[in-house]
């Protein structure tokens, strides 16, 4: 499919598909990159949507960046990407994966999206951080004193991150949103998902026995089916 490599204020990006006034902004998760949007872009292109994907700090072409995969670096970039998107397209939708969904919640609460699609989203970062502190046996008092604490499961606990999360709660999300969630997701529990769905009137699809990362043939088949159903729903609502 057509693929245009572009820069948005120095952010490596790809604009997928034939020219259209309709655009999905694609936000990847931790460990992802802009290229992973290809399968969704191919599906969206059949419905007349372009897709814009980009490398978040420390990912893709930016792996050599200083450690900056945090909201105070990511949120301004997401807003920059949105400004570019609105300058070139009339209708905007959102696809976000894992922590990319939480970054989007912080960045885009006021955006009039046609549709939002969240896959394995992080919806309550405050709860997740406290869960990780429990896994690592770290108290809040120790974290405040030491500021950063590496863990044996690959994440670094950060007092600065925790205080940022407390200062930036997700209080509003008016956009029509569909969520694909796996019931064995170790990062977001079912209670958190159900609470978010209830607060903001989202549509929820649950894969029984699935994991946070959709990667097996069965999981990918469910993901692809859900994407097509979501695109069909949006296409039908516009007809």
C-alpha cells in the first residue's frame, strides 16, 4: 500500500494510504514503532481512511534518544501530531495500544474523534504503579526517598512519574470508544476496565484467555476481526 515517510516537527512518522480527508492517528505502546501500524492501515484503507503512525520517544528510529518514554515528553509530542493531523484532515479517529492509550487519554480529552479504538489499554496508571510497587516490595516512603528504583521485571519505579500521575488524573473522555481487552491482562485488571467503560460509555470486547500482548495466531485473528468490525461500525454510522 502507499506509504509516505514524513517528519512532524522532527518526529519520524509514516502516512499510510491514498489521500483522504479522513485519518486515524495510531499511537503504539511500549516496545512498539510506527511500522507496526501497517496491518491496521491496510484494513482502514479499504474504508477510505489514511493512517498516521509515529515513533514515540525512545522507540523505532529514536532508540538512541535519552530515556524519555514518559508522559511529560510524550504528551507534547502527541499534541504536536494532532495539530498536524487537524491541519491536513477534516475527520480524525484514534487507534492506541497499551500505554499509548493512556498517553492519548492525557493528550486528547478534548478532541472530537469520530471513533477511538483501544487495544489492551492502560487506563489507570496510578493503580498500575501501585501494583508494580507491591510486586517489587517497594513502599511509597522508600520511593520518595530514593526517587528511582529498578525492578527485576524490567520496569523502573519513579517518584517523579508517580507524582505526575497524581497531578494529571483522567477525568473526562467523551469520544466514542471501543476497547479490546484480554481477561488475562496482567497490567490492567477487569475491575479497572469495567469502571472506565461505565464512566465513559465505551463498548467492550473481552477475549477469554488472552494476554496483554496480542501475538498468537488466535489472538491476532481476534484482533483483526475486531478491527474490521470497528471499521464497519464507523463506516455504517457515517452512511
